[in-house]
């Protein structure tokens, strides 16, 4: 392995914390900084502030050895050769990314620079942010010889973040400085040279000694755009399949067959063609908006991005109307909401389509009992606290006496429900599935009326089928 690099990661959220432990896992010395004192205390006391597969194990292995946690940014910068910025870049009022956290961090970094540092944008940022960082450092009087700026966007997904980091499809390094590119190459060398994958206890995945991670060096602007364009393209795939799903439903076709047929074309590929409630999360919604804003700022009318967002917004209304159609009226109806997180295997509820649907149902007068394996605590902080919004400890309790069960998040657990038990506990056997977790025939065989996305609805004959459901 190459010589370890001393690394400072600023931000200990989904990206910063994962990057910090993964850098330690490949042999580097890492100081992870956060200005959230409670979070740093939790980390130092052995806690794990986010739900992420394999994170507890890696933290256990490297805490106080390869990685330490602090609130002292200045000292961490001073002690490090490479400084990764991994703070949030939320959506601002105009759709543009709010870069105030990045700017605040850069101003603080400026004070800690006394010798050469590579400053790395890990946060998702608009094109030319590298240039703004350079200007802020100049304004603070930092000698241009003492730093280079690199864009090294992160492509991990929540839920599989550690695996994505250790077995990436690609590592993008955006800089025109050979010296800085060299530092980044050294950092990632255990993955790009493949030596990590031969280590005892190495995490298994798609990369190996023979097929190591690939690293692409580009300009900083290109790297910044690669990140935004990749997220926008993935969002496009989802909106496209959702639009096709709505057509499929209108003509009694099956979106699962259609997606399978499309995905078999190697130019299209099977991934990100799952129809559902639309994309959510802390990234796609804000990144598509930010990319659109960036294009506008540079005189490009990227209308396709507007359409992607429009289809995504509509998809939640489409689902709400399915619930309405299955139940006729909603006031006073008891609904079990399975899922609060924006997707399965995470506790993240930011921009969760599940929450948006629940809010609409509550507004329409329904009584909702929700269950999510990991997202309940966070959801309770943002959903209205009222007698009509309840929480259950497991999915069967949520479904007890329900007029209908709604599947809102694709947790594995919701795809393996004991259907006999479910049918026993509900008031009416109606499932409206926003994630297509079941085969319609299986649900019919278990006595359920089953409405899903982009597939013909299956109704139990004895329950009848109101005409409104046909339209
Ligand atoms: P997050 O909100 O989970 O974490 C950000 C952390 O930064 C917080 O713990 C916060 O306290 C800390 N922070 C803010 N200001 C600080 C300061 N001045 N000093 C020290 N710490 C500070 O965010 P995240 O989900 O990890 O995302 C971070 C960035 O990475 C965003 O730009 C996001 O778009 C991008 N990204 C996220 C993902 C993802 O899956 N979440 C994937 C790829 C890229
Ligand atoms: C996404 C990207 O996949 C990552 O590559 C990227 O690094 C990250 O955003 C980011 O920049 O933050 P993430 O938001 O964790 O990762 O989750 P995804 O698995 O991409 O799912 C995003 C949303 O799309 C979820 O709501 C999910 O349910 C939905 N989705 C995904 C679909 O509706 N259909 C699909 O086929 C795939």
C-alpha cells in the first residue's frame, strides 16, 4: 500500500462519516470534524448517529485508532494534508444550492492553513464552486502556493453507502494540478491498485485485485458537472419509468414487464427503472433543481429538467388518487402507512415521498398509523403531532383494524409480509402498494384487493368494484 495520508473530513453526516471510516479502513489517518457538539460526543462515546449498513462495525474497528472525532476544525486542518468538505448543500429558495455551509467551512479552513493543503469538494456543489473556494481563500490572505482545490464528488447511496464507497463504479478527481491529483491518487490507491481487496477481512463487492476501482481525472468544472448530471440522469430514468407506468395503467399493460423488457437492452440497463412514488431523499430533488438553476445561470434552457421534476411531483398525487379511488372517501378512514423513510434500508426521511403522501392523507381527514423499521424517530419530529397521526411498533400493529394498508417505502420487511396474518388483522383486505413489492396474483390469492403502480389493479370479486375504479 502507498504511504498513509493524513486526512481531515469536515461534516460527519451520511457522506462525511462514511468517507471518514472508509479512509481509515484503507489505511489513512483521519480526523472527522463536525460543529454539532452532540453528534461528536455521541461518536466519541461509541454511538452511531445514523442508520447505515456496516457502519457500526467499521466505527468500532477504527474509532480512536484510524479515525478520531472533534469539533476543533482549525487543529484538524493544521494536522492534515487533504481536507474533505462534506457538509450539507441544501436547496435554497431559488432552487440554487445553498452554499453557506461550504463558505463558512472554507473561511475556517483558511485560518488553519500554514503549509500546502489539498482542499477537496466532496459535497455536491454547482459548477465553479472550486473557483469560489479559491476566491474565498484569497480573500482570507492564503498564499495560492499553499493550496489546491479538487472536486471529488461522492456517488454513494444511503443504505449501501459503505459498500458503494469501497467498491465504487468510478472515482472522479477534478483538478488541473498534478500535485493535488497525486495526493488524491495516493489516497485512493488501495482501491485503484486493488491491494485493499486482498486484505484479510476486506469488504466484499464488485471490485477486486483483478478488477480494481477506476479513477478518472478531469477538470474541476467537469467533475462538478459529472455529479449533477449523474444525479439528474438517474432522476430522469425514474421519472421516465413513472410516466410510462401511468400509460401502462391506462392500457392494462404491466410496468414490471415493460421495465424488464427495456432493461434487457444493454444500452438502457435494468437499474433505476422501478416505478413507484417518485424519487425523494436529500439529493435527487435538490440536485435536479440546482442543476436546472446552474444551466439557467449560464443561459441554457434545460427544459427536460423541469419535466423530470414535474413528473416526480405528480407521481405523489397519482398515488393519493389511487388510495382515494380504492376507498371512495378518506375522512375518518383508518390507514396503515408502511414506511416513512425516503427508501428502504435508511433512517433518512428528508424529502420522503412517504411523508408527503401521509400529509395529503391527513389533510383529507384520514387517520394514519405508521410503521417504519428505522425512520420513526425522525418522522415524529416533522409530521404533525395529532390524534390522527399514530405510530405502531410493527407492521401488523399498524395494520390492525385498518380500512387499507399502504406500502410507501421499499423496506425488505414490507416485501415479505405474512399475508395470512395481515388479512386477519385488517378491517378490509385492501393494499395500495406504491412500491410494487408484490405480484398482483399473489395478493389476489391471499384475498386482497391490490392496487399498485403501472399494473392492472386486482379486485376481490366479493368486494365489488365501483365504477370510479375503472377510470
Ligand atoms: P448531512 O446533513 O447528513 O451531514 C452534514 C454534516 O455537516 C452535519 O453533521 C453538520 O452538522 C455538519 N456541518 C455543517 N456545517 C458545519 C461546519 N461549519 N463545520 C463542521 N461541520 C458542519 O449531509 P450529507 O447527507 O452527508 O450530505 C453532505 C453533502 O454530500 C451534500 O452536498 C450532499 O448533496 C452530498 N451527497 C450526499 C449523499 C447522500 O447519500 N446523503 C451522497 C452523495 C453526495
Ligand atoms: C442517490 C444516488 O443514487 C447516489 O449515486 C448519489 O450519490 C446520491 O443520490 C446523492 O447524491 O446523494 P440516494 O439518494 O441515497 O442516492 O438513493 P437512491 O437509491 O438513488 O434513491 C433515490 C430515490 O429514488 C428514492 O426515493 C428511491 O426510492 C427512488 N428510486 C430509486 C425509484 O423510485 N426508482 C428506482 O428505480 C430507483
